[in-house]
C-alpha cells in the first residue's frame, strides 16, 4: 500500500546519523527504494513533543471557555458526570488506537487501518471525515480566540486579529515538523502550568481564601442545584439537560487522539506512543474532571455571564467560568493574565488541529483515496495539504458577519458530531483488528502495547459514540424548537459520512475485508528494523527520572 511505501522511506535522525529505510516486497528488488513521487515525512518528534502534543489536544478552549456553556445548561453535577463518562469513552478509543498504531506505526494511522481491517470504502470515508474533523477545529479555535480578545476593549476589527492568528498557524505548519514540535512544547507547557494553577486557585476560592473571604463550599450545588432542567421539568428535564451536554464534552476532548495520528513522525513510536496513551487516563481524571468539579463549586450555573449559545450569553473570556470565579473572588489583574493564557491556548489547539488535518489528508492521498496532487511535499512538509486545509479554515471569517459566540456554537457542534463518528469507526476497526489477530494466531503477548479490557472497551466506545451522535439533536424534535440551528449542526455530518461511504463502495465496488485476507503484517518488518535504531534512554539522577516521567 502507498502508506506502507511512505513509512519505509522515513528519514530517521538518530544522534548524528541519518538512516533511510528501504522497501522490499512484491514487484521490487530487495534494497530498491520506493518511487520518489510518494514523498517522505520525517520522524523528528521526540518524546517530550509527543507528551505535550497529547496535552495540547486535550486542553484547549473547550475546557477554558466551552465549559461555561456546559455549566450553564446542565449544572455542576451533570457537568462532572458528562466529562467523566465522555473521558472514559475517549480512554477506550485512544487505547484501541494505540494498540494498532504501535503494531503498525504508519503515518495517518486510522484511515489506513480501516482500509486494511474493515473496508477500503471506510478508509476513504474516514480519511476525509478525519481531515474535516481536525481541519474545522482550526476556525473553531480562532473563533474562540476572537471571543477571548473581545474581553479587552478595542476599536480594532475582529477580522484583523483573526488574520493574525490565521497567518501564524499556517506559518508554523509550513516549517519542518521539528519547529511545530517545539512550538507545541512551549505552548503546552504554558497550558499545563495554567490549568494546575487554576485548579489550586479554584480550591482556594471555594475555601474562602480569595480577597472577598467568601467561603463558598457546595453553596451552588444547593441553590440553584446540582442538576438543571432542559425542555421539561422534574427528572426528565434533568436527564435531558445531562444528555444535551455530552456533545460539548466531546468537543472539549476532541483532538486528544492526535498523539496517535503523529505516530508516523515520532521517534521510537513503540516506546513513546504507549507512554502517552497510558497517561491519557490521568490527564482526563486530573485536568478535566478535577478542574470542572472545582470550577463548578465556585460559579453558579445561573450566572448570566456564562457562555450559553442556547440563550443570550456574554462574549469574551469573561464567559469562561474560571475567569468569572476569579472576578467574583475580587482578585484584580489576574483575569487579564488568564485571558492572555487562554489566547495562547486557542493558538496552540488550532495549531495542533491544523497539523493533524494535514497529516491525515497526506496519508489519505498516499493511500490513493485523495487527489494525487496532495502527495506533494518538501522538507517533510505536505504543502498541498497545508494549502487545502488553509482554504477550509477561511470559514473563520464568518465571525466578520456574525457573533463569535454563534459561530463557535455552530462549528463546535459540527466538529463534535464528526468526532463521534470517527470514534465509532475507530472502535469498529479495532474490533476487526482484534478478531484478525485471533484468527491468524498472533498472540496479544506479542503486541508492543496491550490495551486493557479489550475488546470490551472498543464495544463500549462503538455503542456510546454512535448513540450520542444519533440522539444529540433530540431537542430539534420538541414542539416549537425545530430550526436550522437546532437540526443542521447535529445531523448534517451523518448523511455526508454515509454518502461518502456508499459512493466510494459503489464506484470502486469494494467489499468488506475477509478475515482470512486481512493484512496485519505489511510494514511491520520495516517498523521492527527502525525500532532497533533507537536506544532506550536511562535516567541518571532524580531530576532526570522526574523529567522522564513527565516527558
């Protein structure tokens, strides 16, 4: 497969030496290099880059700003439960991805696995849907940045700030991947420091340590209450509010799987990818569930400053529950500092989404499921894919004719549904992979990374993700609530996905891959050879042990 050809041409830098792996197989003499038209990516992302790439995908404006919408709609207890359950779903998905990606660390990963283990039509559809999911994240994050900038009074048009951020993201992704890795390392460090600091600050505020000395405790869980109502009253209304926010929780977590998408450009992927995947659980438990629990203690779900796209909502980072808590506590200056940090967070998340979308599209082109011109690259950068993704990102200029909060709602909803469809497809692909291993007599003990509780976690992810995707727009069918805004964003992605799948299947006359014909080995031998080129680093002292634990 074309994706196999690409991984076998990787230029690998180890120490001061460059190694260029070569492909052998049917139709080629042993030792002959693959055709140069396929192009190459470079394994220049180090362990610290991968760890902070996973962090950058997991912590973004969905947490800093989007939680305001969740808290306003559902209440603090519903918010914590929604993030906890969705976090477990993500954990199931990323473990399934990690097991496949360490067995065959191919660039782009997921669409290639879908073609091999399920159906070429699914690989085609998933490649384009995955590209769209990440690519549309770029205007989402820039829209969120426009919300953040609105916090500061300014006569400068939002279009100017949008252009500055848009150009900066394209510039970073037009440089070699090592530059991208360093940028994300710096921005990810800022986000990590900020979220830890905010969690400690929320704890101090709720215990009465702010200048107002107001000991909040569980006051807002008692009034207005832990669970809000939506559309109906009583238990049904509380359940509907709880169910409604799963889509926003999915948006907040979306992008965490980028650590696996980067497998094709990662040094020693069979060490670094499992390392990042295992830590996802703690990032979910500490950074997401912990932070939303603490901020839910400090801010009332009925505070009219929370970003609530269903109602009126306030613009700017003032809509962030973290900033509202700080302002309520009487802490001066700090809100503007947090505002600046959230702005860098939006830039980081948009940068990560742009990177992932170009690599997915490049992989899809190499696999023959996207136009040939998208294979063009230089210096390890797929510039044709950069150009196409940049074109879609122009959607962000909708902010010039509509409110940033409105655009943020529309596009984040589209991205969330796309994410759920992709997660469902990943689970289906893993289930087939798991069955293929068993049929071909490959013991799980031989896998470089064995994810726990499989295939049960994959079945959970498949059922949960598909259920939320199908029923997330339930409110559109309530009397008096049907509108373009309530119906199109929740459901437009589903018929697009189905049409792409059936269209490719009809034109190419593909069939579901028979389990006896499943290709589980192409590319593995080359990956095994590359693995021997990296040495396992050993910490020499306590500080290095701490650093290795972090990165």
